[in-house]
C-alpha cells in the first residue's frame, strides 16, 4: 500500500501517468484490494455470529460457540491469559470447518499446543480426529473440563489432555518414535515472543515428514481487527499462506 502510493506520486510527474492504461492498472489494483477487504470483513462477521456471550452474571464465566452443528460451551478463567478464548482460536475453528475436505480431520492424529480453553481441540475432535490437547500444568484442569464436557458422546474418538511445556522433557513425554501426528494446531501461541525458540523446537520435535502445521495468529502491532488466515508449514519446512 505504501509502495503503491509512492509509485503514484512519482508517476504523476511523467507523461505515462496520463495514459488510460495506467489509470486502469491502478483502478484494478484498488478494486482488488477493496474486494479483499470486503471478503475479510464478511468472514469476520460470519465468525463473530457464531459466538454467544450470556448477558446474565453467573458464578462461572462461560461463552457459547457454534461449530460443526454443535453448541460448544467454554468455561474461561479470567485470571490467566491461557484460559481465555482468543480471536485466532475462532479463526482456526472456522478454517477447520470450512476447509474440512482439504484438511480432512477424520481419523487423523492431531495435537494442539497451547490449547488454552480447548475450543480448537473440541472442533477438531467433532470433525473426527484423534486429538491430544496440550498446555501448561496449571491450565489442564479447565482444559480437560471443557473438552470432555463438549465431546462426550459426540466425538468419534475421545480426546486426550496432556501436559506440554515447550522445549521441556520432549524426549521423555513425547518420544520421537511414537510421534505420529498428521496435524499440529496452534492458535495465538505467540502473544509474546520470549519463548518463540522453544516453540519452534517443539514444532520440530513433534513433526514427521508429512506433518502439517496449521498456525493461526493475530498481528497485534496494528489496532485494526483483521481476519488472519492460518499459516501452513509443509513437511519440507517451507511456510506458505493457506488458501
């Protein structure tokens, strides 16, 4: 956007800027950007329409979400960042549901790191995956409560909940010989960056050659709420934007 603006200022000083074909090029680029903004806003609207926050005050904080034809009730703990539903979790849930053919979860081995409240793991489980939801020890109680409350008698495979501290005792708790994950899911796990190296070490340890990482995050340097598509990491280690 900044590049285009500077380019326009330069071209104003030349005769080519006044040619109709150049105007058409700029107009086409502006229209494409407008369409992308409109599409993003539509997706954000659809995702937010799936959320319900009760107006009455209760002793337990909870929210309701609608994915895969199910109402999912999530209990939060407001005293801990890891026990709150963050926007990227909603984006990843929406992505899994709307791209279920391309990223088929049925009978796949799936692990979520930094599972938090468990919403993403619940959706993956409802889509038919063998799910292992992981997080820090202090979050496991609430995580397990949410997952079993929303998947019992509803999911094809009962999810597991395990402790996972990034980069810590990986060989002991998740030996490479038994790692057989088709997908690694992560949503808003880089709110702060001090443990980014440990996160990447954990990704590397859990991956096999065919493992796909679906990682959704929100860039918080901007004040504008945007829809951020998940990022896919192929087995070759090359990052790419998902379609």
